[in-house]
């Protein structure tokens, strides 16, 4: 089951890695898109920690950023 969550977190952020550079020209360099995706993931996990809704997990931040990277890699 833990592998399912790992793959789910990667697949969940793939659209971000494709749509962000399509919508915003400034995010066309892959590293900018990945940095923004990682930052959004950190903010999401931080909001879960502050509001006590969901689980704030470091591996979620990592897998979300990997998902953005994979999509941005194939997009670019």
C-alpha cells in the first residue's frame, strides 16, 4: 500500500509540471518549474501541519517534486 501512495503522489503533480510551463512562459526553463512545484508542495504540507488536517510528511514533498520534475523533463 505504501508504494501506491508513492506513485499516487508522483502522478498527482504531473499535470502541474505540464500545465505550468504551458500557461506561464517564465516557467519554461525546467528548473524554474521544478522549484515552483516544490515550493507549492512545501506550502501544502505546511498548511496541513498548521491546520491539523491531513498528515505533514517530508516524503510527500519529495514525491510531489519528483512528479513535477518528471513532467517538466518530458515537456521540455
